[in-house]
């Protein structure tokens, strides 16, 4: 059902928008590969993961649906490394991309709800929005570690989330929030992203304020 939804949504998008989503998916997997191998704390269990940058960009600029689909694609490599190659087995392969899609979805909803791009200092507002948008995935990850892994695989546990995953993730989100503030406040980056959209609810308004 999820695959059908993604396919139908992408069928209704223009070529540039689909290209943007695929580019964000590739970016997320590339950032994960770099950060994973540079910061592999406990192999297969705990490692630095910056793949959410792609989901945040897509959510901020493209809205909830694009954020969700980009997050799913960005989560493919993390799903493999923390799933079949890590402790999550087949469950991680499907569950981890869904968590990243959830962050992209929430980012788009919160950014649109707060009118990001219509307000002064939108780049500064990106910091709390980035932090808030991670909350649903954090809750989802807790359920995954505390209930799904023990039930289906007999591994995991709430202590893994509390002692290892959450502190690491909060550090990553703080770094990414500062990065998103810098990107949203960068005119060159906004000009680059605008090439992929016939209409974006955020970029034109940021340009109006700059002019």
C-alpha cells in the first residue's frame, strides 16, 4: 500500500519535482555513507547518521508529501546497514526509511503551518522547526526499539534507545538545525532549489523579502 501511494504521488508530479525527490534521496544516502563510516560507534547498532538533511530540505521546500517520499528514499541505505547488516534484520529494512519519511512529512507540515518564508527571520525559525519535526520520529524509534524489535526479533529494548540512540540523535538534530538555518538563509541555495519547482510555497516569499 505504501509503495502504491508513493508511485501514484510521483506519477502526478512533473519531471523536475521527481528529479528533486530522487536527488534528495541520493543526497541522503550519500550523507549517511560518509557519516556512518566516519562515525561508526557500535557497528551495526550505533553510528552517526546525517541522512535526515535530505528529508529536511525536501520538507522545508517541497512540503509534506515531498518530504515524506524523499525521507523514504534517503532511508534506504540506513535501512540496509541498521537492518539486514545490523541488528534490525528485515524489520529495520522497512521501519527505518519510514521513520525518516515521517520526519520529512512533519517538517513540511510544521513549516507550512508556521508560514516559514512569510515571516521575518525565517532562517532562524528553521532551528526550532527542525527540532520539533524530529519528535514524531523519536517516538516512533522508541516504539521500534522497545516493542517491535523485542516482539519480532527478540533483540533491542528501551535501554538501547534511551542510552545510545536518543543522545546521539539529539546531537545530530542540533547540528542539522543549524545547517538548515544556514541553507534557508542562503540566497544561492534558494536559487538552486527553485529550479526544481514550478511553484514553491517558500522560495518566492524569501526572495520577495530579500528584494
